[in-house]
C-alpha cells in the first residue's frame, strides 16, 4: 500500500530529525490514503502530521488534522489510540486541563 510506505518513510525521517522531509512524506501519505480510500492510513497520517505540527509550535495548522482524526470512527477500534491522542492534543492547544 502506497500510503503505508509514505507513512513509514515519514516516521524514519522523524527518527533522523528531518521534520521538513517528514512533513512532505506525510502529505504524500495523506494523498495516497485519500486516493485509495483507506480511512485507517488516512487517520494515522493525519495524526502523525498533527502531532508534528504541534511539536513545532504550529498549533493552528495542526488543528484541522487533529479535528479530522477526532471525528473518525472505525468500528473495529483500529484508530482509537489516534483519536484519544488527537483529543488530548486539541485540549492542550485550547488550554483545557486534563
């Protein structure tokens, strides 16, 4: 799956402290997941990108990605962890205590 390959590449780039290149790979992962209609891959790529943007202090850019993750519901629970993390980051951005 193309989106998974892009996501893996992004994570490798983040591990090597290359957030600029990782952001590009995440954008490619999102595009591929949309094209493939792969909601799990799309949600995971949005989550990683949202988290990266928050880490960079780019909260306003992160919000739409994190909100999209929070709105995702998959019956098998495959993205529940991402949904919970996105909700926590959104609360943090808004200054809402845990």
